C-alpha cells in the first residue's frame, strides 16, 4: 500500500453481516493488512441512521440477512446517498449461483465474493476498489478546484471587460460631461426599467452593461459642435446625429451578446415611438426594446443634468415632458414603468450626482 498514489490505510469501512463470527473474521483479515477504521453492524435495520450520519470508503455486505437482506441495503444506499458519493460495495455471501451474482451487480454492487473467501483475494480486491475510489475522489476535488479557478478567472475577465466598457462610455461623455456619471446613471435607470418590466435576468444584466456605450459615437463629433453653448444650427444638428452611426460602426460585427446589444442601443436610442426619430425613422416596436428603454433613461438624465447649452431641469419638469411625449417620443408602456421606478431613479441620481 505504500506504493499507491493515494493512502488507503485510513479508509473507513462498513461491514454488514448478521453473523458476528463472520464479522470477526473479516475484521481480523482487514486488520492484518493495516486497516483499522472499521465499523461493523449485525442488525441491518440500524443502517439508515448510520448511512445518513457517516461516510464510508468501502462497504462489505452480506446478502442473506433477516428483515433487510443485502439487496434491500443496496436500495437503501441509492435512496439515502447521492449517486456520486456511494462508496464501492463488495457483496460477501455463501450464495454461489449466477443469478444472485448478476442481481447484486445490477443492483449496484461493485464486486461479489463468495464465502469462505480467500484472504489474499479479499485484500487484493479491497485494495483495488479503495484505490479507484480515492483516486476518483481526488479527481473530483481537483476538478472542483479547477472549476473554482476558472470561475475566478472568468469573473476577473468579466470585471475587466465591464471596466473597459464603462471607461469607453465615459471617454465619450467626458467631452461634454465633467464627471462621466451620466453613463452610470443611464445604466442603472435602464436596469431598473427592465426589471420592473419583468424582463429576465440576462436581459437586465446585458442592458445594464451595454447602455453605458450608447453615446460612444460622440468620439467622432467635433468639439465645436459637441461643446457649443447655444442651440445647434440645422447643419450642425445633422452632424451631431451622426454620432449614432459612428457608435454603431464602432460596435458593429461583434461576436458577443453584450456588444450586440450595445450596437443596438447606440444605433436606436434616438429613434422615436412615433417614427420621427433618427437615424432610420423606426416606429413603435420596430425600435428594439433596449433602444426604447435607453431613450427614456437618456432623456431623463440629460434633462436633469447641467449641459453647456442649458441648466438642469427639476425632476418634476423632466417627468412632465416624458409624460407629454408618451406615445410620441417614448413607448407608452415604458413611460408607465418609468413612473413606477421613479423613486429608485431619484435614489440613483442622488448616489451618482455630478
């Protein structure tokens, strides 16, 4: 046993036999090979309590027992112990017929040895089953450790990805917003709306992470237009509108649900429910849900924030405009949802104030 890759000498045995003499012989045989962690019972009805409160590495089980025979014990293990932690079970029996052997193996026994058993054969089979059992457990533990490491690495990569996304969104916003908190607020507003709407967890997470990039196309707009303190001319406004196409171009052809939604939002968050928005004049549900949600979140935050060309509106003023634009600029159902989450929206505004 010293040459084995796992230490099996400390293995825990359960011996089940209604004959104490048989148990004594089995225990003596195991002890002669260095095994000492032995639990033995002669009353199979005690098994339920033992199996539920202890774990074992190998079970030596008699077939012919009163009240509960070996086949019933096998069934009990299947009932009370998870499949992947049932230890190897060796049947020890005086029955030599082929039917009993096949029945035992089909019922879940790992091996079948007839009495009177050969000491060398028993110990060799015990050692083989124990080594396989412990190697399986070690492999399971290693796999679990590897899974944890993969999860940790994945979480770290996702965290880094989210950080880059926020920074990309803020890179655009810093050009006309001193702190960049706009993208954070819009992200949380959009998530709140999606959750109240009853969207699934994946959608809510995606819109929260993708919406900060809604105005990334502003990177391609001239400062003279972006930072102009007064009203834009018609020509300047047309140039400003290009930021949605620029943003969509930056985010296009991505092989990622996150960036696909970010593309969708960047391109459509200035579309209007009545079809009078830009860049494509989409109407109603032609506009992706993500774009309709971010449209409300973005406008509300823009209205209630200081910009080079205007003072901040009050929450009441902004809400009145959104209600007036119900069915015009904004999806009417989403306006109702936004009103429901307004207390949460105000908490976000307070937490991420410029």
